[in-house]
């Protein structure tokens, strides 16, 4: 049963990129979600893999902007939520630059605790992510 659950979860991961974020659906721009643990700004193994994949896609689209939008889960104060969302976006932006993306192409946005209640999915998980969108 455990193997089935793990396989099901792995098969569902590609669908995460199409989940709504801040009330928007990904149209045609490639989107990569980077998930963080509760209260964390550290990139774990899966997060590093996601950033590396996004960096590769950005390198293959040299004229495109790379928009990094951080979010938080709304557990803390608005100031704390903004700070962790910003820190998460900064960490992802630094990792993208480390992986070869020109820092001048990276645009950082902070969603803070701006996840609309109407969005589908697990709100806590959706809020603890940074979205990397390649635009242009």
C-alpha cells in the first residue's frame, strides 16, 4: 500500500505546476513550484532539483524573464509572513543564479499571505511555495 501511495504522489507532482497561484492559472509560461517546509527558507533535495530544472528551462529561453514569487502560509503576523515569503524568493533566486541564470533576468515578487481562500489544493502547501515562471 505504501508503494502505491508513493507512486500516486509522484505521478501527481507534475500537476502541481498547473495549480492556481494567487488566483492565476498558468497559461503557457513554464511554471515550476518549489516547496518549503513549515517555517523554513532552506532548499531541501526536492526543492534543489526543482530549481535546477527551472534554471535549465530559463537557460534554454535566453530572452525570457524569470519571475520568482514567494509565498507564506499565514501562520505568523503579516510582517513575518512577508519576511519569510521574501526570504524564500531570495533563496530561490540565488539558487537560480548559482545554476547559471543571469541575475539580471530574475525578477522577485513577494505574495506574502496572499493566497485566496478560493484556490484549489491544500492551502498550507500552496502557501509554502515559491513559483518560478519563465515569461517571454
